[in-house]
C-alpha cells in the first residue's frame, strides 16, 4: 500500500545537515519526495512510498540528526503523486 504525507518541521534544524540526513535516509528506504526550507524557518518534507518505509521515514524526520532539536512536526496526508526520486529543493 502506498502512502503520501507532507511534514512541516519546526525546530533547530539549520546547520546540522538536516536536509542531507533526510535525503540519505529517504534514498536508503526507497522513499520519494522532496525537502525544502520555508521562508518562515520551518522545513517542509513531502514523502511518498510503501507503508512500512514511510513509517520509518516519518519517525526519522521527527527525531532528526544529531544536534537537531525538533520542537513540532505537523503531519498532513497527501494525494499520491508517484514521484521518481527524492530531491533537496532550494527556494
């Protein structure tokens, strides 16, 4: 079963390789989507893939890499888009 979700992450995630951490784990788990910084300082992560890898990926995003401090994660279900890769986007 496929699942898509959008996460909005608030916390100390700048300068701790958060985007690289998410991209590396998404590729390892075969989860597709993107990550980008938002103008308000949050991180937006769009994820899609099989149910079990998605659960693992969401938990990794809630924890973050060493030295990150995640204060809040807002999770919204999304329509599956069948993306082909995981990308780091720049605004």
